[in-house]
C-alpha cells in the first residue's frame, strides 16, 4: 500500500490514496503536526 493512508471511521478501516495528491507543503505540515503529536504523547507518558 505504498503512498496510501489508512483512515479509520466508525470501526471501518478504509485505504485512501491521498498522500501523493497533497502539495509538498501540505505533506510537510502533516508530518510536522504528527511529529509534534507523538512528542506530546511521549512526554505525557514519561510524566506518568
């Protein structure tokens, strides 16, 4: 499934080939936001 995102909606997983259709700036923004989210989750886990 190269280049596809798995979207989960109401318990159903749907493959969506959208990544390549996004402009490079949007791909970068998504990657940065995901990295920040993961960092916050890791930090919260450490604080417990």
